[in-house]
């Protein structure tokens, strides 16, 4: 199970596996032992139900897990978050921020000023995020040269002719060349 570096560090400090930490956290916030086990140990889903039950019971009955679970329950009751050292802090993305704002808004009483403010903030950040993402792909500009002798097609064609050892084309001849080549290109496309 790959979790954030913060959770991995926390598990190391508590001298438990990440799965133990996840399972204890889930049980502390109200998940049943069976559900918490299924989430923390998804790789065991293929095992027989008796094997899963036995493994789950061994975990739940272990002294290490009981101590961890009690610690997590007391933190949830007290509303104390796990202390974070400055070197462990990770930057979160816009999506995580939006989820957290929405989660907080849903916890506020319906019709409260705080709930309305959180929803407004959620919409502002979401619109800003969409605006930033849409700017990258909305506009495609094509710039055409003002004169034939500035045309990148003419330059590319003349470079090709130089490499082939042939005479370069003058800008005034490019119109005729394009009309001739259009017929050839159209015939090739029709043949496909």
C-alpha cells in the first residue's frame, strides 16, 4: 500500500506497518473491523473468508494493534491531529484542497454562514483551477506571412531542393507549384 510520505514516517515513528496504521485510523473513526481490514489489506481479498477472519482476529487481538487503536481513538475524541514536523510537510494539490473544503462545508449546519462561505470558496478555487487548465489548450494561433518570400513552406521546400541538389524555387513560382501539388496530394488521399 502506497501512502503519503507523512503517513509512512508516522508509521515508522510508531513502529507499526502502514496497514496497521490505516486499519487503526479507520476503526477509530467508526469503521467496523471487517471493513477496516478489507481496506487496509486489499491484497488478501482473494483468500478464503476463514483465512481472512483468522488474520483479522490475529491483528485485532495483538497488543501492538490494541495500543495503537486506543491511541488513535483518544486522538479522534480529543480532536487532536497528529503533530507534524516542518520537514514532513508536503504541498497539496488543488484537488485535495477542494476535497477538504467540501468535506468541511458538509460538516457545517445546513443554512449556516460558515457553510455558505466554504461553498463559495470551493466554487472560486474550482473556477480558478478550470481557468488555469483551459488557458493552455483553448487558443491555437496560425500566423500567415504577409509576403510569399516570408513563407515557411517556401523555405522548407527550398531546403529540401538544396539537399536534393536541385535549383531553388522563387517566391513568385510557389503558387503554381502548390496548385500542381494539390492535385497530387488529393489523388494520394483518395487512393487511401
